[in-house]
C-alpha cells in the first residue's frame, strides 16, 4: 500500500511518527488533518502503511522539504 499525504507528527502519546494523513470529510487540504495512519519502515525503501491510526498534535508535511523535518 502506498501513501498519499506523507506527514511526520507527534501523537497524543508523546511519540513521533511518520504517517499518511487522513483528511477530514469534504476537504482536500492536508493541513487540516488531525489523524494519520502510521507508516513503519523506510519511506525511501521498504515500508508499510499500517491500519493503526493516531491523533496528531503537531504535524509536519513533506511538501515543506524532507530535510526541514
């Protein structure tokens, strides 16, 4: 499974994750996402988009530049 909206985020459990942002209904703006499916592995190599969903308190988007994370 591939991802569409790559984000790095701090979840409510205090841990940092990489995930695929889940968009709220009726929007295409990933900046409004508050949840994401967790991605495990290396997004530049082998990875898996899991069904585990986390709430993001702070999100960083890949469109800002990977090195800016």
